C-alpha cells in the first residue's frame, strides 16, 4: 500500500510540491468549481502556480461529470465535509501518534530484569511527551540535523536485527513472501483473520503523514528514500519478527523487544525512544500544516501561526493547537496506558485518511490528469476495496479504544464546518449589500462629505465592489480621507503566490475620486509576516498603476474585468524600478509631518515601544524632465502629488467589526450554528486586525450587525 499507492502514484499528484488531502482538494478546486466561497477571480487563474498538467482545453471526456458536480451544491458541500473529516482524522493522528510511539518505546523497560511498574512507564512517557510539546516553539530547525542520523541508525538497526532473527530462528520464513499464504491464512482463520486486520493495519500507518509532510521534501527524495532504505528495512524487520514468533509464540505481546539479543537491548531502547520522538515530531508538524491549510481556505478559526525559521518554509508553530494536542495526548496516554487500545484508535484514524485520499485521487485522475474514467475506477476499486476491508476490521475495535479518533474528529469537524458556514454567510451578506457604483458616482468627487488629508485603507473580504461598512461609516461620520484604498486580503487555492504576482491594483470610479482597490493574494502555505513595508509597497504599487494606466489604454495582459474598474498585476520588481517616485529613508525624528502635536506624541510613544517601525520612507516626485523616454504627464503628476501628500499626512486602517446574527425566521439549527457556535468562535479566536497585522494606533473599527 505505501509503495504502490503513495510512493508511485499519489506523490505524483502533489500541488506544486505540497501534499495532503487539502493539497488534492485545492487542485480539484482549480479545475472544478468545488469551492463554496465565491471570492475567486479570473485574474487568479493567471498565477504561475495555478496551472497544473495539460491545458484545461483538453478536458472533453470529463466535462459532463464536471458539469454535474458544479451544478449540485449539495455534492460540493458533501465533498468539503469529507475532506474536513479526513483533515480532522489527521489532526487525531497528531494526538495518537506521539502517545503510541513514545509509550511503545518506553514499554521496553517492562521487559527488563528490573521490571518497572506500568504506572512508572506511563509517567516516563508523559514526561517525554511534555518535553516534546514544550520544545515546539523553538522550531525543529535547531535540532533537525539530528533527525536524519537518528532515523538512519534506527532503520539500519531494525534491518540488522531482522536479518539476524531470520537466519537464527527460521530461514524458511522467506517463503512467506508468496501471496498464496494470504489465501491460506483467510481459509483457516475466517472471521478471526478478518478481525486481525485491525492490528495488521498498523504496519502501513504513517503513509498519510508522509504525504502530508511532502512540502518539506521533494517527491523524488521521498521515493528514493522509501524504496531503497525504508521499505527494505521494514520488510526485513517484520520478517525477522515472524521468524522469531514462529519459534516463540509466548512472546507475541512483546515480540519486538524479546526478539532483540540481550547485548543490543540498551542501545536499541535508546535509539527506539529517539526515533519515536522524531516520528512524533513529523506528525505534529503535519498537524500544524493541516491547521494552517484549513485556516487559509476559510475552514478554521483564526489562530496564531509562528514561523520558527526565516530560511525554511513550512517550519511553523501554532501555540493554541500545540497545547490542545499536548493535553489530549497526555489524557490518552494516562487513560489507556495500553498500546493495543491506542493502536485500535490509531488504525481507524489512518485508514479513514487513506480511504478519503483514494477517493480524492480518483477525482484528480479524472479532472486534473484528464485521464479516462475507467482508469480512475480501476484505481478506486483496487485500493479502495483493500482499504475498505482494513477499515471495516478496524471499526470492530471501536469499543476497545477506536471511539477516540471518531469523537475527536467530530468535535474538530463541527468547529471547522460552523466556522466555514458562518464565513460563507458573512461573505454572501457583504456581497449582496455592497454599495453600488452608481451611488458613489452620484455623490461626485467629494463623495458628498469632507475629504480630510491622509490615506484611508478600508479592509474588506470583497474582491469587487464597495463594502457596506463604507456607507455605514459615511452615514455616521460624514468625513473621509482624501485617498481611499479598498484592501482585500484573500487566499487562493494554490500553495504559494510569487511576490511579483501578489498585488492586484485597480481604480474605483473616475480619476478625480482618488479611490483605488488593492487585492493581496496569498497561497495556503504562504508566510504572512508584517515587515513594516506594506504601506510603502502599497503606495509604490498604486503609483506604478497610475503610470501604467496613463501609458497603456488597456492595462497589461493581466487585466481582469470588473464592475468598478480595471485591475492589473503590479510586480514588486517594476515597483522598485519606478521612475515616477523617488524613495528616501529618514529617521523618524527628522520626518516633518502635518499631524497634530497630540498625534505625533502618541506616535513617538508607540515607536519607543516598537523599535522596528522607526525606519520611515519618504516619497518625492521625480522632476518633470526627459529622463530617457520618461515624462510625467500633468494629470499623472497631480494624482501622484495627491498620493504623496496623503501618505505624509498619515495612514488610517478602517476595518469592519461585524456581529453575525441569524434571522428570527431561521431554523433552530441555523440559530445554534450562527448565534452560539460562530459567535463563540469569533469572540475567542484572534481578531481580524491582529491577524492582518494592523497597527492599533492607526485602527478604526466600524461596528455593524449582519442578519443572515
């Protein structure tokens, strides 16, 4: 199963080097309209990481099936629920894997001459687990150089022990490679043989974590490492244990440590414990990655994501999830104190993820690889039937610990789906209540209000149109900034978005209105860090757009049609080489500002508490002279001067502080989901201002109530 399915086939379905169930789901969302959050634009399809495989024009045979999925929203909802359930099962892996790995390695102390009590062994396992989770915030890059030697020594050790046991106890065990023994086994054991598959499944677990962690390695390195090192060592070890057990049936409960020669017990015990920690670390890292992917695709509440390494992408740490995993892991270790019971739970979680991966892979073969439906059916029937048999055997273990991953997954699934449901309802409300462009045009360039100096950055989830918070703000406080920029930070179903393609700039209304739109696009694996350059890059990007608009009637090939104006992708490279603006850096104390003395005092206090914001950038307009073929037109010069003056006056961040409530006529379940579930999650997770790295000294929140 790991070799044929994952290493040979599934690893070929990576999403630009990323793996896991959400990577497969994002691939499908780009080829079929599976996404339930309608914030995607035509310009997103021009991203360099968006395209995968053959051209979409080659999709002919699968078009009826594609239209069938896109037509029925319930099917798309069901697919999302299945993907979320698999993600929740993988999160359950993050709880069960450290518990069973560490506890099974420490249990070797029970087999020594100075046998330790089960309670002492459990206590030692808990101490190691607490240390493992406590060290997560330091990042794995500090000790990652030890991982490869530990795993290499571990694999070589179990390979050597396997070969030794095979030669010493029963060399004829080599005949067990023949598939004929599978048939004989089931003929003789019948129902008992089927039930035993619930324990045998542990020999193939870890494959789903290997695929989820693909972003840390290349597919070719995983293939080479597994096929030529991991796979032979595991087969040799299992064969050696089988040879040992054929002569020592009484050692079945502790076959691994009993099969080790007494001289080798101590070093093998140490390396087994270290290998358990490394294996647990890999699954914990995969859990963090899954949580981040779920959050990026709008399926998980906002949590704090810490990037522990500046040089290695994917090295992340989520404090809230880390401590939740630790508490659950300790509860399972103390509650069960038996690797057999934990193994029953572990098998159900792993097989569920593997079965969902098989279904998603069949859809990828049809819609992404553009293969025949018959080929996808063969893949689904072959691997799905095997995994179905294993899963059915594991389900019989539900009363003996198998209920744990089901309960955990249901809890996480409810949280994910309620958050996604509430986010969709909120987005749809904003979409249907956005301000019409006609209303803005009727107000005139002054918008019917006082235009004060400065730049107003209005944050919204809408990639098009003007959000309702704008009219709500104007109605209650009839004054707005001279330059308005509607900012939308959104995730696209790709792992990474190049910085050169991140900014999508456009104009709202005529030129005198001084209203712009900026869409920031991030992939589900992108790093969102505030390095203090956002305001400067935004000003430079708008200036570049103004210059491009004056030079070209149609703004580049990346133009996308919009109800409120044209938009263009602004590259950071072109921004840095912009000839219309001269950029200079000054110390904060030397920057002359038109702000009042009170605001300057508050700013200086904030800068003392946050030294990283002391570097300030000033913009100046280039002289109006022939610099090569470059001449600034009068209208462009006037608009750029307004932009520079507004930047010098200050930047304010306006964001909606919305309360979501269900209509009185809504069903009981909807009221429970919106008024209780979503409201509780929104109040107890990170606020949007914190998640978007908005400085508190410049923040304006506009309160609104959304009745959905």
